[in-house]
């Protein structure tokens, strides 16, 4: 999958972990990939959200769902440039006393699929607030599929259709933390149901490889040129 996606492997395989108690008093340290399982040892399951921490992504829904999942944790990976939104997230953490169960990671420029593979499920919590979000197909859909990790997706049009057709995970009502918590429980109680075997995964990777996508694009342009 690294070869297909053009991912270069960093032998050190290190990421930056920020302190998870409070953003204002956070600390930084390097942690190797192999240390990730021990970091999350005390939790029954750990979910992952990859992407910019900003409005319209359903981050608040993901955080609030933890209140119904007592021994679960959540990792938020991506840029945190929207300071006012970040403050809102930390106010939620304080309000529901979730500071010890939410982890912030910087963006990864490589090894992302390997990183996703350490988690129990991947979240696509997009809010359908516009046509672009309603029909969006985020990169994390495919990155999580390449990592062969169950996906829990909000009921946006295109992404949810992909999840259901490919049997990659479960759908929930966007913006509803109770529905999200129920979907998380359903997935984590039966993870094997959503994980492809080696043969299925190889077929999936080939189907969504760059070379196969180029063939589809070529066919579309060829038909247009031929007036079809």
C-alpha cells in the first residue's frame, strides 16, 4: 500500500505527541510508532479523527460521544490553527472531564496509513452543512480503508454510500453524539466484521490504486472526445 500511495517510509517512524490535559499547559515529546499501543493500554478502544480541527468537521460530536463511552479515548490528528475553535474543544473537555482521554497529534507527512492502523476505528464526522460537505469523499476514507481499520461515518451522501457499499463500517446521524456512541459500540463489539481478509484487501488496494484510477479517468475523457 505504501508503494501504491507513494508513501516514503521513515525508518525512525516518529511522531510528535502533545500533552492531553490542557492545551495551554501542553508539553511535547517524541514517541515512536511502537510505543503507541502502550500509550493506549488503559483504554478499551481508541478512535481516531484525521484532519483540520475546525468548524464543520463534527469534532464536538466526537468529543461529546466519549461521555457515553467511559473507557474509550480519542486521538485528534491534524492542524490546530483555529484557536477559537480549539478553545471551544478544550472547554468541552473541561466540562465533561475528558482531558485524560483526548490526545492531540500534529499532522503526519508520511506513514499515515501505518499510524491509522494502530487505532480501533476511524471517524469521518463531517457535518453536511453544504453541498461540498454533503458529497465530499475525504482522503481519510481511503487512508483508513488502506489501513484496514473500521470506519464510522456521518450520514453525508457520498461517504456513507461508500462505507455501506464496501462494508467498511457503520453510519450515524450527523451531529448526534448519542447515535455516534451507539455506532462506536456496535463497531468495537464486532470489529472483525468490518476488517477485510488479505484477499479482499488486496483487491481493494488494486481497485483504488493510482493506475486503476488513471484508467477510469482516461475512459471518461475518451468517451467525451468520442461524443459519448
